[in-house]
C-alpha cells in the first residue's frame, strides 16, 4: 500500500512538470512564432521594394525620367503628374505606370509602399530629367549647375554639373547621403503613416517629434535607421523613439548608370576662353627675329595661342604692325600707303581674329589703344561676328575715353549668334574724320565659361 502511494505521488509530480513544460512551450512558441511572422513580413517588404526599384530603373531607361508618386488614397496606381511637378509628393508607388502587379506595391502587412522622388523644374520627373547621355566625361568638372546637358555645338557639361545640387537627402544610419533619385518606404509592422492597400485610408501618423514622422512627409531628410521598438510603450504612435520603417533608396548617379543614360566620352570641347595680349613679348614670341626697333613685324599672320590674326586693307592682305603709344603696345596694319601700324578707317584697314572653327564663343572683350572721344567728335569701330564662314552679327561702338591710353569693351552678340571669328574695323568718326587705333588685347569666352571675360590691361577704361 505504501509503495503504491509512492508511485502515485511520483506520477502526479511528473504530470505537473510536464504541464509546466507545455505551458512554457506554448508561451515561448507564441513569441517565436510571432517573431517569425514579423521577419517573414519584413522580408516580403524588402523583396517587393527591390522589384519596385528594378521597375523604376526600367521606367527611367524607357522614358528618360522618373515617375511621380500615385495618390495614396486612390484605388489606381497611376502617377499623378502636371508637367514637371508631382501632385502627391507624399504618395505611393505608381504600380500601374511602372507596369507591375498591384501586389508588388504593398508591404508584407498589405499596406501601400510609399514613394519619394526628386521632382520640380530641375527634378528627375520632368521630361529628360534623368538623361545625361549628352553630358561628356571629357568636359571639365566644377562649372555651374545645369538643367540639361548641352548638345549644340559641343557636349561641354559634365555629369557632375548636371547633378549638382539635385536629389533627395537620406540619413542612413547617421551618414548623410545626398543626390538621391528616389526612396521607397515601408512603414513596418506598426504601419504608422501608411495608406491602406484596399481602403486608401491613411493610418495614424507617428509622433511628430520622431524620425519615423519624417518618412511620412513629401519633402524631408528621409530616415534609414536601426529598428527600435521601446518596451513598455502601449501606443507606438505616441513614442518619438519608435522606429520600424524600412527604406530602400538609389542615388541618381547609380540610377542613370543602370538605366543606360550615363554620360558619354564625347570629344573634348575647345577651351572655355581664349586670351591674347599683343605686347612686345607676344610679338617677339611669334616672330623671334623682331626686335621692336621697327613697326614692321614681318608677319602677315600672327599666331597667339589658338588665335590667328591677319590684316587687310581694302580687302588685300597686309603686314601686321606693332607700335607703342602712351606706354602701351598694340597691333595694327602696315601696307599700301599706311606706315603707322595703326588700323585706320581712311584705308579700309581691318584686323581679323580667327579663334578656330567650331569655337562657338558668345562674348569678347577687346582692349583698344588711342581710341578716343574728342567731345563732339568720337572715333568709332565696327565689330563683325562670324561663324563657320557666315556673318552672324555686326556691332558698332563709339569711343568713350577722353584722354590718351587704353580702353576696353565687352561685346555680347545676340543669344544664338555664337562666333569663331571677329573682324575689327575702324569707321569714320561722328563728323567724318578718320578713326585710327591699335589692338592691345582680346579675351573671348564661351557660354560655359564662368569667370570674368574682361581683358587685363593696366590703366584701361571700360566702356559705359
């Protein structure tokens, strides 16, 4: 009897132990099971965002721009776009415009994935907004920001100048990433700030003081942070520290490479500016035998850098002369009945400066010497602009300096009248007397030259 009671006691104790183990297994299993579901849903979200990212790259390759977001409240997945502007900056993935299944545009919890893109007049959603195929890897870097890469006549913009100051900003685990083309945001298991896939109703917003709130906005520094679910908080929407978002982004430089829209190795453009100073040193460099003792240089063609200067009188070729007046040297024309080395209107003398075919300059500063305003009688000069052998514009300028010495003026042809050659031709004064002068220096510049285009001649008086 005593033995049987002992057995029954041991069996009861074993049953209690088994019951405790079963209860613990159920409790722990539920926790493990819950964690497994969450991991599976986050994995599904990540997989969908990667598929969406691939679809956006394909859209960019086909359309040379990025799509705008869809309306989170709408049943459709069409982008909503007005010109370069996106109607729903805080919208969702435009799955119909991307030609993907609706199921790919939702997260693992069945909510719409948010989509942020750099839009606007300079943005990636405008026509051609992500196309840099006309930029050149041979172009200089560090110019001003450009909206589009130039195609005519040269590909003189670098991709980095096209992308300068463009893109979204992402805080990636404490590192600031700029130049982001787009970002995809899954709002995690809490779903705070997400749009319902079926209802289109937006859930409660996260705490406005937290990082997660920034991911619900259309314009912000978007946050990619470590998951943080503080314990003991009943309502995550009230907790600024709560963060369960997932974010996938792509920088613009990576996007254009993947879309096949990157810059090309176009031929290098000509120099952005061409400078020539026609002092004694320059003449001697071009004509080593010239001592400066005579006005006759012995040159019918003067090469200074990439410029070639020729002289004519009445259409006939003449020699280039050099002279110094008021301590300033300059070039002119010698030949026919002229021996003064000036350019004179009385003999129809002209100095022609060729900058090289294809230079396509858009402004030039010319420094004259002894080009004077005698009060009521002003000397005058005509500048003819040529491109590819065709005259594109003529500009006339009256003298403005009332004393001896150099003076300079910047000539700006009308937009579109870029030039590769100029003719400098004195014309008669206001009351018919002859105009005579020499040329001290020129500085010609392209439209992409960002520095000053003025000549640097000591004591020169700029034109008004």
